[in-house]
C-alpha cells in the first residue's frame, strides 16, 4: 500500500475528504453543510424540515442512523468538491440536473440514499474541471 507521501495528489485529497467527514462531530458537520448548501437543501437531503436542520446545526445533531449516514456521506462529497470549487459552485452542483445521475439532482439522489452514485458523479465532475 502506498504511503501518504507516494499517493497521487488527487487520491490523497479524496482520502482527506473522507477522513474529515467520518471524524466530524455531527452538529458541526450539519453547520458546515448548512454554510455551504443552505438549510433548505440540507433538509431535502436528510428528509427533514428546515427547523430540524436549524436545531441540528445549532449543536444538537441528528439522532437517527439514516440521517447521520446522509450527513456524513454528504459532508464527504462536499469536502471533496470544495477542494476544487467555490461553495456557490458546489451548491449549484447539488441543486442542478446532473447527466451522470439521469438528470436528477445530486440532492434528490442523496435523499434516496444513493450516495455512491453521487460520489461517482462528483468525481466525474471534478475530473472534467
């Protein structure tokens, strides 16, 4: 297995995004997502209302396993995309129709629990840009 010093830079950055996501406390993770994507978009992804997302961002954090998984998955994808793009571009990417996802938005696909498909689409987008 390659060390961090010999791992190619794009792969190392993907690994760093993964580590940041899985090691993040859930309350701050939600706040980070809200700062980048906005409360309404995070609410769509986790299948909850904006008030609940606001409460989570204030520090309470989600308690359900599905919501926690969606937060962690979404944070990993956001962290990866922020390596090469601004928060406004990342937010637009999550909202827009995506040809890699049969013209569904990444937010809708994440809401259905299909995080791997969204990660593949994010990597494809980053490889082009």
